[in-house]
C-alpha cells in the first residue's frame, strides 16, 4: 500500500471513528497496559499517546504499568482481557522476540493479539567510546575479524533489542564478538564510557547527552534511513553492512477477538494522534518518528519480526528460561 493510500485510509478511520471510540468504554477509561516500569521509552510513548487520545476522544485514557517477565505479564494480561477495545497493550518488538526467547509462553503473539497500529519508531545507534581508535563500522569489523572472540559489547540485558542488534550484526558479518549483559541501558553505557567494553547499541535519547558531551562516538544507525537528529550519521547499509536494519517500534495491540470495526477505529485515532503537530515535535525531539500505520501494515511487520528474531535467537542459542 502506498504512503498516500495509507494516510488517506487513516484519515477516513479518524473522521468516522474517533467519536465512536469515546463511546466504546462507557463508565471506565481506556487502559494502555505497559510491561515496563515508568520512565522508559515504552512508558514515555504510551503516556504521549494517552494524553493525545484523551484529547481526541473526550474520554479518559490511562497508562497501567505491569512490568516483569520480559513484558510477558502485561502481554498475557491483555491477551486474556475482554476484546472490547478498552484494554490495549503498548509494546515493542519484545512481544515478537519473546516467542523464541521463552519456552513456555501462555500466549502467542500472532494468534492472541490483533495488531492495531505502530505509534512511533526509532533506530538503535552503534556507538563506541570516543577515545577508541574506531571511527567507522568498517574499522570496527576489521578489528573484530583480526581479533575473534576478543572484542566485546554491552547490552541492557539478554533478549533486548540492544543485545539482538549486536547478534544480528554478528550473524550478518560472520564475526565472533562477546556479549556482556547489564541490568539496563544506563549501566551498559556506563561500562562503555569507562572502557570496560568496546561498543554497544542504544537508542538516541539514551546516548544523545553522551555524544554531545564527547564521551561516545556514534558510528551508524540501524534505521532504514538517516535520523533527523543525526543527519550526518550513516545507516548500517550505507556503512557497508546489509540486513542489520533494526527499528525500535512502539505499537498498540488489542486482544485477538476485538471486532474489526473497533480495531480500525483505534488505528485511525492513533494515526491522528501520531501525526498531530505537537506530538510529532515531541517525538522528533527524543529521536523518534511518528508512524500511525494500518492494522494490516502492523500485522505484516509483526509476522516479519517474529520470523527474524527467531532466526537470530536460534543462531545465537539465546534462552531466557
């Protein structure tokens, strides 16, 4: 579907469905369930979306944090909720990654959810310590090939997009680099700044202050195009590495049995929220871009993500339980 057709369809949904959305949950708020603690990227995006949806539909929209088990507590809660459009999941690729990462899930990302819309997306950035003699992806890979099993990288933890971005890089380039997991992005970056590891992948909001302060040097973005905040930074493809496009998306999913008209109405409202000027400005300021795509487009993305991360996790032998 063309970008024009997608935008037109979203506007049609918005024009006919936003008023109806405000009547779907009489006497109770629409809940956006987040499987992370407050303050992180998913929570921030969910709260931006909730505030705009409340404004658009004239009804209370709240964020409910249910962290734990790699977002599986929140995932299962929404999968088992009433399919009435009143309880929705806001998650990242974690919902797809977990399909291969965990052995005994009680839900299926493709069977138990109806994809609604991706609210926004942002790339990961490959960064090194600014004092390191590495100024390009090519130089990093040359060093990795010259010293197999010696270079290492940090991540925010096993199974995170930072971890899997690096494993995808290893898979596509045939390099042997050691993973050093930390409990969160902040300690992962602290280790890199201290010189304990050689590189990491992290999102723009996490690294921006360190780049501006001269502590970290960005080498490339994992996005399909250059970031508006770092126009001088090449994509991984431009840097000579194909197949390492990793977009951190923030999407909304409903229970699988949610009626199609409700899913379409929600998608239209999310598209209108994402493309509003005030929300777009706030998203770009944190290194993200508004999306607001259709349920069909999000469904295609989700299927591709499940397949891709299953390949990476299988090749790396990663398990969370």
